């Protein structure tokens, strides 16, 4: 039963995310699923098939257009997912976003399943993949790479973060991506985030040197 549900979930993801730019395509959802399952095993959840099913489904379905949340709920109902599990999956998806914690509003009341899924999504936003996704997204919005006259916004509130002001792709590193390491929920997530975070810092150092003609 579990394999059939996952096959159908993958089909739904491919259908609903088809046409998205490569920063938020089906491949992103599949990477997050694989990362989440790996983190879950490191956190000792592999002994609970119930928890692993919640993790895998939430990770796979987390980035389907939020305006189409009913589609995810209807899918879970159609697959016979019991009510308690369905609610847990939907709650994980609902609470995933960075905007929910920007400005220091850290979520301290969360399940281990939520922790591994959110950590997996944030790991895919940093490191080498994160850099590639960031510039892909910026390009899709026709943002300039960098402009020294446009400084990154600091001490953002949720409203500030959601405000669609003119911004550069490189500033997104400072406004979000470099903050994710300290927002990881699990030990496994924190460990992996360290390496990816350091890679981004090295990249930005080289980027600024090349931008200024110093390298």
C-alpha cells in the first residue's frame, strides 16, 4: 500500500509542479523527500513506519502551490490516509515557510517529523544546490545579480520579508539563506547545514572579490 501511495504522490507532484522554474520544480520535492528520509533515519524514526510515512508524504507534497492546498487534502483522503495522519501531514506543510520564523519568531512547539521535513527543505536551499536554486529563481524574476547600492535588509519582520521591494539575488543570501543554519531543528540537520553554510560563505567571498576585480 505504501509504495502505491508514493507512486501516486510522485505523479501528483510531477503534474502540479510541471512548468515551474528549476528552483521549485518536482526535482526539488524529490530531493527534499530523500533528505527528509535520510534525516529521519539519523534521528531514529526508521523504527516507526507511521512516522516515516508522514515524513515522506509531507516532504513530497510540501511545495505544491499553497493556493491549491485542497488538492493535497483531497489526495490524502483519496488514498485512505487516516484522519490523524492527514492532519499531521497538512500541519507540517502549513508551517514549513521561512516567513513563519523571520524576525526571531522561532517555532518551538513542533514534532520530530516536522523538524526533519523542514530541515530537509532548508538544506536544499543552501550549499551548492541552494546557490544554483537562488540564481535560477532570481533569473526567473529578472533580478540583477548584485548592486552595491542596494543593501540587504536587516532585522526583517514577517511583513518586511513578504513586501515585494526591489532586491538583488545576492542580497537573498543575507536576508534568508545564511540564516537557515541557525534555524535547523534536528541534530542531523544542524550537522549537514554546517558544511553547506560554509560553502555559501566561501562562494560569496569569491563572488565579491571577482565583482570588484580583486580576483
